[in-house]
C-alpha cells in the first residue's frame, strides 16, 4: 500500500520501536480512516504487523479497483469538461497504473480516447510527450471556440418526408378517396352513348 510505504519511510528512525510507530501512525490518520482505527479491537492489535494487516485488509479494495490500461482506454471527455480538465483527470488515473506507462504508450492511449475534432488533429501532430499533446488539444479547443475548426454535429434520427406520387400526369393528393369508386358506385355507372357515323 502506497500510504503505508510512505509512512514507514518517514518513520525510518523509529521503526524499531513498534509502540512509538503505532502511536505516530494513529496521529497521521484523519476522517474516515481515523474513525476506522478507533473502532479496532485493541485485543487483536498488539504489534505493528497486526496493525498493518488490519489496514491492508480494510483498504485492499483500493488495489482491486485501481485503473489499468483497459480502463484508461475507456475514459471519455465529458461534455462540459475542458480538454485540460480531462487531460488532468486522465493523467491522474494513468499515474496509478502498474507497471507504469511509457511516454509513447501514454500518448497513444490518451489520443485514442479523443473524439472529433481532436483525434484527427492530434494524430496528425508530431507530439511525443503527454504535455505536448495537451498543448495541441488546447489549441484545437480554441480553434473550435473561434469557429476556425468545425465542431462535430449531433446525429439526429431519420426524418419522415412526404412522398408525392405522379399518376396520369397529376401529383397525388391527400384525399385518398379521390378518383376511386366504391362497388355500389361502379354498378350505377351508365355507359355514355356514342354516335358512330359510317362513311360511305
């Protein structure tokens, strides 16, 4: 655990005095961690090793949920989050990954989490360091705000369009009953008389 290692290194001069070490450890705690410590069963915490074991058992979940390369790849910039804020949040998560990320790997993972218009411009840049890629992203963000770089448009659903058919040289009309007859109307239709003239 990072906290235990840091504390132990600071207390290097008194590591041989377990009672003093445990006393200083209590003084270093605060908030929820101090409340946890005060609820410990003193009959079970007799040595420094007992305290370390109890602490690791209590806060082991921090190790279990530590970010890895996959979780870094799944991070996304929030709508109301500036690119600098996102980069800081991403970098803080990246710092917890073990084994540590190389600079080249960090740049590649971060770039792949970006969307338009950042991704295209970042991949076309020559940035090799994480700080450099953040600077490029900030310039893109300014370009979007100034209108020099077009922002991606939201995709909308399909819109229904009214289709007009052409029949007999006329466009179809909304009244579907027009030009149609019911069966009763058909029987009542009388043929029109025709005058035929025979040429001699």
